[in-house]
């Protein structure tokens, strides 16, 4: 668990987008290991006058000093063990003590949830810990991390979990594929699955805001394309799920399976934006400026 250069940029951008880090909870005590050059750019944007070397020396390998630079006055780490110095030892597989509810302005997962078997309970704990007006943020594996933890997550999972009926809105979901950032569209809004096939390790970044106490904390999220198909009548049959651009999908269907398999390795290395209209390319300066928020 830790904050690398990309996660650092995402968190700095979140602060620019209005996230208050005043009372921050980390899932696991986060390590801090960005590159020196990227740290320098980020510190300049935050108005921090320390040099990257000074900042890293004060950090001592952990993220508390960086969260202080983001405006944190209270910073606690929650973990299943105190082996890394977590202030709160608790098992996220089970319900947390009620004293944690609505306590934090930010709950940050920097690579913990994929290691927790009871994900539904763990994410519920996170949502309950966030105060109204506060945020949940995550940097978590999406593609090509098989074996890293129990799970890899899809964008739709977070769009459906952080819904209005659960008291949240998903302000942003980003992917980092190689050197490129992409803003991900909500499958429910585009009316089809937003899928990704690639050959590089890919992280998912999530920013969700708590807007109210949940109307329904027990209703199980459902994948949006199935919900749409279930409610449609016989007079208006649902379209089969498509990935990305409909024209490209129809064109792909015309090729024999052998040709598609031959071309697949080459196609999966094309930039995501060339393969799907549901991923919008973003630059590092845009991310650092917090210009990734959909809401």
C-alpha cells in the first residue's frame, strides 16, 4: 500500500477540485514513494516551499507529511495489524465500531480493499466513515494485476456502489494506462458496457462525495446493462451489450474468429481512446489541476 507519483497527482488534483483532507483516514498506513521530479512539480502546485529532498526526508517513507501538505489536521491509519504503526487496529471484514461513523472528511484506499475478502462489508465501512460533504478516494488495481490481491475492480462497480440511493455521487473515475490518463464514462449514462482489454498494469482512481445519509444501505448494486434489460418490455427489446464504439463493434463482428485472434495482441496495444469513445484522454496538468471531475 502506498502513494506513487500517479496517486500523488490524483490526490493533489482532488484537493484542487475541492476535497477537504482536514480529517483523513487511510486504509493501511500508506508508504510514500513518488519520483523526485514529479514530487517537485506537485509541491509547486500545492504551494509547498520545501525541496523534494527535504520533503522526502521529513516523510520518512510514509504519507502523513504529504496529507498535511493537502491540509490534513488529523491523520489516522486503520489496519488489521499494528505492524506498520497503524493507529487503529480493526478488521475491515467486519462492521466497525459506531464511533467511526461520519468521522472523516476523507477516507483513502491506496491499495487495501483488493486484499480484503469481504469487500461489500469493507466498502460499507468506508462509506459509513465518511462525513456528509466528505469524500472517498481510491487508487486500486483494474487490469493485469492478477495474483496481487483477491480482486481487480471495474469502473462500473464504483459507479454503482457510489450512487444517490447510498448517499453518494461518483465525481470521477479515472484509469492510468501506461503513461496516459483517461476519464471513464458511466456505463449507465452511455447505455452500454465500458470494457477494457489491454496488456499493461492499469490502475483505477475513484473520487466519490457523500451527499446525504443513505436512503437504502441494504439494496444490492446491479450492473446497469442488466437492469436496463430487465425493465424493458417485449415491444422494446434490449440491445446486446457492446464495448465502446458501436461502428467498430459491428465491423469487428464481420471478421472470422481466427482473424480476430490473430489481430487481438496488436489491437490491445492501441491507445484506449482509439478503441473506445468511453475513455477521454487527460494530461498530467489536467489531473494535477483537478479537471477530471464529472460533477
